[in-house]
């Protein structure tokens, strides 16, 4: 049974927080939302059923159902095998395109250097695959000791990833703005010099 009366803003915020807290924080987008928190928000606002988190499986569905006082539903997407990303280092060209693609910063590397996956931090979301221009990232069975990273650590890494991207975006905008202003100043100076030359001729 869904909530009979609309929730207050505070109750809704608490519910979103509680749902987000039980999600695995892979940020994989398989629920068709851009990350776990927006999915939690959509579920709390009743915009989407509670069974769309494939990595969370039945365990997460049961927890969300409990929070919503609702009956659980069968998993919407068929479960995928547990895998982690692996970079064939001998084929890596060091383009660094996979770094921004990984929502939890589980790839180590720098431009023009070989990259590698930190298996313990990898959630198996596979979002890095498409970013690689030479297809040297593949999904493989995790090593025996591997377990899905602690969701609270994945959430922290995701937020750190977002804030670094935001910082880079702001710096790029700032640099572009400065370059445009500089170009405009040079253009104005040229125009002023030309006007002065025209006067003296
Ligand atoms: S872990 Fe679940 S809720 Fe989070 S993005 Fe993936 S499918 Fe969506
Ligand atoms: S390395 Fe790839 S599969 Fe692993 S968490 Fe990052 S994007 Fe996802
Ligand atoms: S995208 Fe592929 S080639 Fe580029 S750094 Fe990452 S793994 Fe290497």
C-alpha cells in the first residue's frame, strides 16, 4: 500500500534519503536514471516502480518495499553476471577518456600513461567500456576475494568525482571567458590603432 496522504516536504526528503541509503551506489544508470539518488527521488515521488535497480537485486527491492510499506515486485531487468572492468594495459594508448566515464573513480591513470582499474573500487557498472576508442576495456569475472564496494564509499567517490568535474567545467568556462575577453581587448586595440593611423593620414 502506498502512502495514503501526500508526504510533507520533510518526510519526502527523509524518504528519498532512506531509499538512497539502501541503493548499491554503483551509479550505473541501469534504472534509466542518471545515478542512484535521482532514482531514489523518482521512487519516493512514485514516478517509477521500486524494482528497477538491477545491481541491488531482490534484497534492495525488499528494503525499498519496506520503506514504502508496499509489496515487493519482481526484478524488472534480468540480473547480469557479476563482473568488473579490466584494462588490457598493453593496448591502452593513454587517452584518459575512461577517467571521466567512471562515476566512482575506479580507474587510475593520466594522459599519455597506461591506465588500470582499481578492482576493489570497481562496481562493475560498465560505463567505461564505451569511452575507450581502442576497446581495450573488457568486463571480466572478479577475483575470488572481490565484493561489491561499500556503498557509502562508492557514494563518497561519486560525489568527489562530480565535484572535480564541476571544478574542471568552471575552470574551462573561466579560461574561455578570459580568452574571449583578451581577444576582444586585442581587437579593440587594433581598431583604435587603425583609427589613429587613419586620422594621421
Ligand atoms: S545502482 Fe541501482 S539505483 Fe543506482 S544507478 Fe544503478 S540501477 Fe540505478
Ligand atoms: S572501472 Fe568501469 S566498470 Fe568499474 S566502476 Fe569504473 S566505469 Fe564502472
Ligand atoms: S580510454 Fe582506453 S585507451 Fe584511453 S586511457 Fe582509458 S583504457 Fe586507455
